C-alpha cells in the first residue's frame, strides 16, 4: 500500500521520508503522482489547511492512505503570528530570506526573553475521503536576532534552541529529525502505521 504525502515541498518530503524510514508503506510525494492538484491553503487553522491538502488527493486515490500536514511558526509576543500564514507572511511567492526579514523587523527591540516561539505541525491521515487519524507536534524555542546556519529551510535560521545553543539551521538533519515539530507529529504517525 502507498502512503501519499500531500506536499510538493521537496525539503519537507525529504524530512518526512527520513522520519518514516522503515515503514512497510511506499512513500510517494504529491509531485510524483500522475495527477496535478490545485490546493488553496486559505484555512484559518493548521488543521483546516491539512484537510484541504489531503481530501482531494484522498478522493482521487481512494485505496491509498494520504497524509496532509500544515505547520508554521507561532511567536508569542506577536499573538501567535505568523501561524497559518507562515509561508505567506511577507506576501505570496516571497523568498524565505524576505519572510525572515519581515519577522525580524516586527521583533525589533523585543528582548530575547520575550521572543518565545514554537514550531507547530498538525497532520491528518485520510483514506477515501474519510479522516482516519490526526496528530500534532510542537518544538519550543525562541526567535534569534539574526539568521545563523545553512541547514534546513523556512524559519530554521532564526529559530533558536536554548538546549542546543544553536538555531535549527545549525544542527544536522539527523538531529533535527529527532526533535522537530514535524518529527514529533510524524513520529506519532510512524508508531500508528507500524501498529496496523
């Protein structure tokens, strides 16, 4: 049986494959399917967006399990922004560097102790249009004052992990896949799939 991951983000798919390594399902990314989907991520919550990604794929490929996830950065002092707008925080189609620049401008003058933040991931598993399971994962940290590190993508260069004294972009993919919000949620999914 196939496990279709409803994403075309190659960085995300690589991470997910790494986390789910060893499961008995064949992992397939949405970009590898012979069908194209136009999905609007305009939900008000991570769960709504995860469902919007998963449902159409699940209906076209009813025999497969389909996993959709939505994730983002929530900064406490910004009323949990950017949240579901994490990828579009500085406008549609804008580079990661521009998005990071906007969040740093919005946090100018905010002390390190008040820059508490978390990465949050919500995922949903569907088959033939029906929700089978939901999982959530969280990684707590804070927003650094400048981007540091070359690994990862998105907000990784400014997401500081006090325990490591590094940003997520400074740790290895192996370390990230043990502690990340996505690792937390997909680790729960892996246990579930192994129990089937």
